[in-house]
């Protein structure tokens, strides 16, 4: 499924000014959880699961109306106890009770377990953007930093839409400053080829 990414600030090519590491991580295919596991021990903390409505820039991507009920799941992915990614995933509520019902039973297991173990699941192109104050994802990422932490002016985020039997599930991942700090300190070999 393709969607008009540019319509709401999402782009298939990372913005000019991104570092090599940012470009790499914003465009890596496969499981982000698996890529993070190369950096250390990954834990998933669920911060919210609830019926909601799509954000202002999500309805077109899912091809649903703004008031269509969706199932939303928000998690923080930490590496060795430090938050590296805040993720927001949604599927139409009807799909979350049918084709994507397993997403409601994951608890602290990563969504990647559903998305990369089923050959019937397809994925759109990854798109990315800078997220600034005023976007719901900025608030989600700022909260993930913890009490007293100073949020940056902008976060780098990426998203894609997974399809199974015509039902969409969109995953949006916001990279937190600790990820970039870790990569700047220890480096990270660029990702090459195939899904993980």
C-alpha cells in the first residue's frame, strides 16, 4: 500500500542534514527490535493500549476516516535499560479484533514477532520526518525520556504500513537521543540487505 507521505510531512528520502547514522536507521528494513538487539539487551515497556482515533496525519495512511476507531499500542524500546525508541502502532479496531487480533495479546513482546514471522504480511516503503512540538508523537517521545529529561527541538521518526489480507497496521517509530549518542560513541556498521 502506498500513501501520500509528503502530504503531511512524511518523506521517502530522509531530510537533508541527517547524519549518516540517522539516514541509515531511518531507512533500515527488517525488524527495528532486531537491529537494536545488536546494540545490547532490548526490553519492551507498554505505556498505552486503548481504543483511539487516528492522529491528523494517520487517516490517509490507513485509508480510513478521521473518526474511525483504531486500536493503538504505544511502547518504549530500551537497550540495556535506556530508552532508545518510542513506538506508536495502530490498526483499525475491526482489524484488531480480526486479522490483527494478536497485536492485542503481545503484552511486552515486540510487535516484530507478528510482522516478520508471517509471509502473508507485506510492508509499504518506509517514510520519515522530523517531529516537533505540537505533533502527538513529540509528546510521546518526550514522555519516554523520563521525568526531568530535556527534550530536543525535534525527534527523527519513521513509519510504514503493514498489510495482511488487506487489513492495515501502521507502525511509527521515534528515535530518542540516547540512540544517536550511543551510535556516535561506539559506531554502528551500516545495515546491508534483507529483513531480519
